[in-house]
C-alpha cells in the first residue's frame, strides 16, 4: 500500500473545505469569489436584482389561482327543456330560445321533470338529468367538445376564435 492508495472508507463524512486561510493551496486569497465586484465583497441576498424591484415583490400576492384548463358550461335544467315544447333540443334551439349564448358549451342539469320524450343533444349531462330524460322515453346524445383534447388551448396558442 502506498500513500496515494489511502482513501477514507465509502460513506464517511469529509471535513468542510475552509477557504480564505492564506495563499497556500486551494481557496486562498480571493477564496473562490473572483477579483473585486459586488459578489466578492459581502453576501448578496438571494433574489437581489441590483436595486431593481425583485421578482418576488413584483408578482401579485394572495390573488388565488385561475385554472387555465377549466371548462365552463352553460347550465340548462330539465324544467327549461320541458317549457320549450320541442321534440329535439340542441345548442342551436337553446340559443334561439335565449337560454344560452351562441358558442357556449351546454350542460343539462337535473332540476325539474320532463312530461314527454325529448331527444337532447348537449356537451355534458348530469347523472340525474340523463336518468330523467331516458325515464321519460327520450334519448341523450353527447356532443364532442370543440377542441380535440377536451381542454381549451393554452393562452397564446388559441386554435379557435372564442
């Protein structure tokens, strides 16, 4: 065994490298801080941007979170469908009746009752609404969302003009 073969056992802790202890060996003189400049002299706080208002102070605080992937539906209840007195109801008929805006995604909810069979086309249905429509002898048809993934495109990458 020679001197260069000596090594501490694996997993053992090594002493912290002490810098700034004279010019002999590593970490002397400038102690790894380079020569001159703001960062060579004293500690600069994390996030300090040279006097410019730091990012952490520029961003708004306590404003909550807005989910960019939320899908907003226009709700339509069964009693509103029953009042239309039509055998087939879809988004176009609901727009004409003034129940939803043009281009809105429609979700049928279960408040009220249907007195006759109705064929309903919408983007989404609640479980109670679907059960009530089929129990009245009607049928349910789910319309696909206008974007392929089911999520709206990220802001700035809009494929549709909404």
